[in-house]
């Protein structure tokens, strides 16, 4: 291993963007003409709630928004901040160098009602600008009084292309990695395992490089190495390619051949690989109609009920993620 490889700061922290235009993803909020960018361009920052999964930039965006409007930034965590500490921050605002500081509260959904109520007066009067971050639906985890004083913005998980861009930027720009020669063959695999989480993707890349064969030049980061580091069995399934059709065909032929174990195996391969459940349910309806038919008319009723339930669950999930 090259002697200068190890660093005290994790790769994900070293690659944290330092300007809003360096953020990969969240174009619906930060692209030219998007709401948050328009606000900071006008020098205005209201109290907001950032809702989204872990590792997609909530903390980074909060820090950079405060920096863009020239406000002091104070980060608190709902995990270890009580009402007493919260009131101390609010009461000491006058001793700060600037008015209306930005108070960032991570995991704000973990605040109880009393803790959230302690913020109301300062947010209402504009004494602070609140930026809350939550992985839970704010409609259910943040009380209505606080929600009425904040605008909620939904952040989206990064796409595989965006994760790939994050990885390539790390290899080419990181102060440690750019001194190495890295052959990243497992880019798609890391993107699959990260599930839209940039932090997880960078952590996997860093661990893979740390455990790569140092006798090789360049360092080869392949699927086997990433699977070994992640301690995860990789599922070979491309839901956008030929396997999308091959495996659903294998499942249908297994049912046709009265082999339930094989049918369940192929269905599990698809679900673990990210195939939408409603796609599988639709094919089961076709199967029940064309291949089973009058041999068992009840099969079509069961398949139709399964499809209806899948469709309802998908719609409900979308409604919850949009915060109603």
C-alpha cells in the first residue's frame, strides 16, 4: 500500500462539496432557476425542512446555503440536544457576529413536541433561520405548528449515473486518491450497493482501495473485491437489459412446469435486483389468463388481487414520500 494512502479524514468527508454548484444531484432544487438556488441568489433564506434518505446531501446543502447568504451556521443533533441546550443557543444569538444565524438540526424528527415547540418563537420572529433534516416523512414526524413556519423540500436519492460521477470525481480530485492509479471496474456494482447513497458509495470505494492488491499497478477494483469488502453476495440482474426479460421468462416457465420452488427463486432474483413488484404482478395476471386459464379460474382472481394490492402500495409509498 502506498505510504501516503491512509488519511485521518474519511474519503466521504474529504469529498464533501464546498460550493452549491459542486453538488451532484438535486437538480430540481439547485439547478439554474430552481427554488433554493433562486432564493440564495436573492440573498434570502427562509426556514426549511430537508426530507430525504441518508447520504444524499442534506447536511452539505444546509451548510452551503448558510454560506451562500453569509450567515453563521450552527449544527445541532436531535440525538444529543435537549430543550436546555436548544434554549441556550437561541438565547445566545445576540452575542453572535451576525443576526439571524442558521440553526441546522439533524434528525429533527427525533425532537419531541416540547423540543419542537421551543423553536417556534425564534422561527416565527426570524431570530433564527431553521434548517431541519429528516429521513422521516415530515407530515407525520414534525408537528404542524413548526411545519407551517417552514417550507419542506424533498431530496431524491442519487441515480446510478450520479453515483458514478461521484466516484470518478473522488478518483480524479481527492488529494489522496489522485496520487494512485485506480482501475475502477466495479463502478456499476458500487452504485447498485449504494442505493442512491453517495456516502456509502465513497465508503465502499475507500475500503476497496485499502484492501486491493498493492502489488498491482493500477489498483484493480473489481466486483469480487467490492463484494468481499461489502460482505454481500452480488445479484447478477440487470433490470434494464436482457436479464429483465430472461428471468421473468424463467419464472413463467417454472410456473408452467409446476415448479413452485424455481418460480420463487426467479421472483426473488428479480425483487432483490430492484425489479418493481407491480411489473411481476402484471406478468402473473397474464400468466394466470393465458397459461392457466380455465384449468383453475381462481388463479386469475388471485393474480388480479395481488396486482391491485401492489399498485395501491406503490401509490401510497409515493404519496408518503411527497409529504402529501
